[in-house]
C-alpha cells in the first residue's frame, strides 16, 4: 500500500469531518483556520479527497 505524507486543503470543516469519518482517519494534524489536514494518505484516500471533496494538496509558502 502506497502512503503519501501530505497536507490537503479542503473547502470547509464539514468536508474534513466527513472525510475523516468515511476514512476512519485517526492520526492527523488539523488546522481549522486554513481547512487543512496533514496526514499519511493512501492513494485511495487521496483520490477520494480530490474527486469527492474537491480538496487539493496544500502549498506551503515561507515569508521572508
């Protein structure tokens, strides 16, 4: 099973909660202000996030 360590940006907290309940995700870091979820995702979970919720990998920008 391929696992991807990613931060994914969702459109709402409701989408994140629904996604977590469907996938039974138990280990994650959540930023409720940015609607981002960091975790290890299987390919199937990543596909569900993208196609089912319109979520996208989150780009990290460092301000100088």
